[in-house]
């Protein structure tokens, strides 16, 4: 005859706790996939920055490209927030969303600096290559500001101030929005399995059609 304590232990292992023991490998795999995808997307954006034909544009064209790029950043961010709400791993999806959004933001402004320098000579303290423009973007975003490359023209300084303001919004507001989306996604995931029973009735509600 089976020991009741052993039976209870078996039920515990086969219950929700037992399922949780099987979740870590799946979660680890999801983390690897998410991080790999985020790194690949960021690397793809940087590669596109180096390969796209950015030469031969005037200042107006650079501003149009920058405004359109910022609109794309907002659209991507909004899509990522919706994806976090529906994802089975909201935290991982938030990490991917922040990585992609920051990479797109930095590449966009690096392209803007490069175009401005080539359309208006003397906009910066030295001529900018694509690597120089990306370097200046990163030092501005991280608030390091070594001072080896500086904006000299009014347009260059306006563009740099726009990046500073956008960086503050990205770190402050966007991070808060992502954190809220993660919490909402976690609440939705917790409610999901218990919201309805397998037979389609609400959990904890007796089936009136069934017998006593």
C-alpha cells in the first residue's frame, strides 16, 4: 500500500511546482535566442549604416532622413511594446526591445552627423568618417564627451542637442514604458492559465450542467 506522504509528494511534483522545475531549461533557451536575435539585429543596423549610400545629400535631405528615421524609431518602439504585452517572456522581450531601439537611435544620429558634415563643411571640429560619426554619437549618448570631436556649426549643435534630448527621453520615459509593459505582460501571463478551465468555464465556478 502506498504511503500517503509519498502520494502527496508525487502530486506536488506533477503539479504546478513540477512544471516550474521543467521551465528553467526552456527559459534559458528563450534567453539565448532573444539575446542572439538582439545582437544580430544591432549588428545588422550597424552594417547597414556602413553600407548604405549616404553621400551626395544636402542639409535639407539630411533633416528629412533624420525626421523619417525618428518616426521609424517611434513605430518600432510601439510595436515592441505590443510584442512585450503578448510575449510569454516579457522581460526578455523588453531587453530585445531596448537593444533594438537604442541601436536604431544611435545609428540614425550617426548617419545624420555624417550627412551634415559632408553637406556642410566645417560643421564639426574635424572631418567625420562613418566611424567618427558613430563614435561622436556614442560619446554624446553616454555623456562622456571627450571633446576631441565637437559640433561647430549651429545646425550641428542643434542636431547634437536633439540627440541629447532624445537620449534622455529614451533612458527615462522609454525605460519606464517598457517596465510598465513588462509588468502588464507578467500579469496577463499569470491570469492566462487560470482565467478559464479546460472545459471553457471560469476557474473555480462549478459546472451547472454536470451532476452533483
